[in-house]
């Protein structure tokens, strides 16, 4: 039993580091990805958005993964749903 204890003691720091990485890096990133996916699925016509390119606009039409966004009077652009960075209240 004494021979097995040093082997476990050598693995303990590695296991502790893996647990710390999970709680500080992996878990928060998974939560953020889940919230972003939920936000993208909840988009609807009339929502004010900010694109990842920095363009503000209002969604006029949704066709699957494409959004038609009004960015100025008589100016509409088509963009990917995934390019929406934020929904503005």
C-alpha cells in the first residue's frame, strides 16, 4: 500500500488543476454559448439588433438562418442569424 500512495499523490495536483480549469474556463464558456444560442433562437421581426460588424438595425424578415435587416430608410441588408451580436431593448 505504501508503493501506491506516491502514485496517487503525483496525480493529485493534475486532477486539482483539471477541476480548476473546468470551473473557471470550460463551464462559464458553455453557459455563455447556451445563452447566445437561446438569444439567436428567440429573434423575431421588429427586434432591434447590433451585428458583429457594428451595424445597428431592425429585423424585418426572418427566413431560416437569414435575416433581412433595415439599417436606414429604404435600405435593407440580408445577414446571417449568427452574425447578430446583441439584441437591444
